[in-house]
């Protein structure tokens, strides 16, 4: 089973709202990722957690705050977003994150609209 | 020079023909290479991974890797309308523990 789940599927929020995106995998993977994808563009890496520790932060604005409560869960907390943050947010996981990166499996994504 | 380059397309191929998608990369030390298919509004789906020079076949899909020339390709035999999607090439450069995506090639299979 190579399933990564994400909730919610769609989210509409105002610029003053606080919301969270959730991601879960039960494959025993030890690396989890957040990507942002705008229309007709490739996914852009935001954060990487390896063994529940933040290992890569691609200079993402602080209005995005990741959290990894345990090895199966990854959250992305959103606060004071801007309309240009509207995008498809993708979660992915891989068995590990070493010198030769393991295959990443993507969840279905959360379509975020910021009004 | 971009780290991973793909022709954006659209690449139009008649149904039943072979579709050939190409990708070049700049980091000669890259070890892992992936092809993802992405339908409009959906998330990327892994099609193939390849790590060694040569061909790797899986059903109608064949990935080809040439590390000396720094290119990786994906062939789709007997193309079907359901193959119409954007195909993303992803490479694991030696310089970073993450994968780098190309901008994707839009493939359209015409009946």
C-alpha cells in the first residue's frame, strides 16, 4: 500500500484565518515532505522532515508552520496567508531521506484558496 | 542552466503510436531518476524510477537512462487517450537530499 492521505481536499480561508492541513501515511516511511504547486508549474519543495525532525526549510515565510507530531503525521499550520498563497498543497513521503533519495509518494493534495 | 530541463510541449502523438519524453539534468553525480504523471488538478503519480544506465521496462512504459550524456527519457508504447497528462521528470542531485523537478511536458494523445 503506497497511500498518503491528506485532509481537507479543499479549503477556502480569509487572510485573517488560522487553519491546518493534515497528512498521514502508514507505510513506515521516515521522511515526509510539503510541496506547493501553482497551476502549470512543477511542485516546489517547502519543508522536509526526516525521522520527525525538520531537516529542510526552503526559506518559506513564517505564515506557514510545519509540525510533525509523530512518524505517521505531518501538519501544516496556516496563518495570515495572502491571496498569492492559493495553490495545491501536496504532502509526500519516502522510506528515508539519505544521500540517494528514496522514491517519494504523493498524497492527493489540498486545494487552498485564500480570499 | 536549469538543473532539470524538459520540453514543455504540448507533445501531440496519435493514438497507438510511441510517445517519447526527454529530460536532461545538470548534476553529473545524480543517482536517482523518477518519472511522474500528473493529470490536471490531481497530484503526481509515480510511473517509473531508474537508477542504472540502460532501459527499464514496466508494461507500456520504458525508462532510459544515460548518465554519460546526462539524460533520461520515458517511452510510452501503444499510446492511449488516458495517457494525456503532464509528465514530470525528477532527479536526485548529489548535492542535496531532495529531488528536483523539471517543469513538465504536456502530452496529448489524439484519437
